[in-house]
């Protein structure tokens, strides 16, 4: 349903290192030229959220988004083109998209 890889957990912990408070991380939905995508932002839990504790970090996801997107996996990738978080889910791009970003 919701997973954070070991690599991603380590990078999130590095982000919070030296901070007094650990804010929850919200999984958010966005939309680009190729359809829906997921991202992360610091936020507080709300009434309509599902809350997950993974390796001492709290993640929150709106229940409706979770139902549409599950399973969700947060990973951290290092490639020739750069490094960063990658969030995969069951959300799919619009098949009519003709943009080279897809």
C-alpha cells in the first residue's frame, strides 16, 4: 500500500538531521504535461489523512489520493542525469500525451 525504500529513508533522515522538529511529509498529487504525478511536501496531518510511520518519519496521504494511487513507493535514485526522489504509483499518464517528457 505505502512503502519507502531504504535509500529514500536514509535521504529523508539526512534532510531532517540537526533539526529540532520532524514535520510530517505529505505525499501530494500534481499534474504535468504527461498526466498525474506525486511529490512530497512538509505538512501536518489532517482529518482525512492516512498516517504512516516509516523508520521514525511520519508520512501523510489524503485517503482519497491513497485509494486512487496505491500502491505508492518512495525511492531515491542516482542516475547519469541526476539524483532525487522518485515516487511510483498506480496513477497513469494520459495515453494521448505526445510530449517528449513522457
